[in-house]
C-alpha cells in the first residue's frame, strides 16, 4: 500500500489532470515551528491540514498550534478533524 504522502501526490496529479488546473503544495509532517508554517501560507491560496481533537486541558484553554495557525495564516485554512490523523 502507498504511504500517505505518495497517495496525496497521486491524488493531486489526478485532480489537476482532470480539472486542467494547477496545484502547488507542500506536505509537512511532524512537528514544525508555527512561524515557519505561517510564512508558508503567504505562497498559497488554501492550506488543508489534518488535526486531532484537543488532547489536554492546556490545549482546550489556550488552543492548539493548528488553532493559532488558523488565526494568523495569510491564506484560507481548511481543518479536517478525524480520529485517523
């Protein structure tokens, strides 16, 4: 089975071919600095990311990195929340 990153890249190729459009993106995995992610948003029209529900009381009260990214991003952000992320 393909790994997640390869699956996403293949999906993008299929979509851009079918819709005759172009998609440029970056796949970030693991822990990344918030400021680095915010600076990337200036180059995109839309950022899509997977997220888990808040895991601790600190995250509930002060928000997660994704919440902060959604507030400060220079582009639109779509947060996909599920148990598999």
